C-alpha cells in the first residue's frame, strides 16, 4: 500500500466520520446535526493524542483530497440557474471582495511588520537565523485563506504551493472557524428571534 494507506485505515476514517455524524444527529437533532458533528470532529482532532491520529494521516489526506475535489466539482453545479443574478451583482460583489481582501491583506502586512520590527528591536541586532516563526509569509497566507475562504481553499493553497506541513493545520483552523462561526450565528439568530 502506498505510504501507509490501507483498507483498514480508510475504513477507520469512514467509521469515525459516520460516528461523528450519528452523534451529531443524536445530540443536536435534525436542525443542529451538522454544527454538532463539526464541533465533535474538531474536538476529536484537537484532543486525541497525536500517536493515535498519526497512522491515519496519509489515508486521511488522500480521502480528504478526494472529497475536496468532489466538493469543488459540485459547489458550482447550481450556478447556471443563478447566472443572471450573478451577472447583475458582479460589480457590487467585486467591489466588496476587493475591499475585503485589501483591508484584510493590509492588516496582515501591518501586523507582520510590527511583529518583525518588535522582534528585531528586542533582540538588538535582528533575527540572525532568518526564522520568521508565526509570521512567516506562508503561514499568514494560509491562515488568511482559511479565515476568508474556509478550509478547502486554504488546504488547496497550501497543497498547490508545496507547503505540505500547512495542509492539516489549514483544515483544522478553517473547520474550527466554521464551528465557532456556526454556533455564533445560531446564537445570534435565536437572539434576534426574541
């Protein structure tokens, strides 16, 4: 089997996914099954010891990549029916996205410069080894992509640029963002209902 990908490991991943979906439905009911399943998955991948997850990683990356391709292929399937409304909203959406990415990118660049400047100032001579740590461009680009586009686009960016060490963190951070935002949106909706 290529690089630790076996039928047993793929079956284990599918079983864990089914268990998370079932528990999400059991705990959250029909209306909250997806957010609860997402929360359980994020908690599981965060809290379970790495020695248990590490053997599943190669199979998980292959399975996850295949499912991402299916997601990308089907995400735009309904697009033809809304093509006219998209054409009409192209300029306002384009302006919004330009502002969104411009402000987001400017804030990231400013924070990166501030952190690097502060690090150079506190070490009185700069960072000799050139390690930018948490503010490395690759990390910021993938984190930015996860924040704006979600885990799928962040993982695709990391994979396309050969930053394989950032694929799994981008998926985790993006899904954590989805989980937090989903529950915040549900709470906000219930608050607005009265």
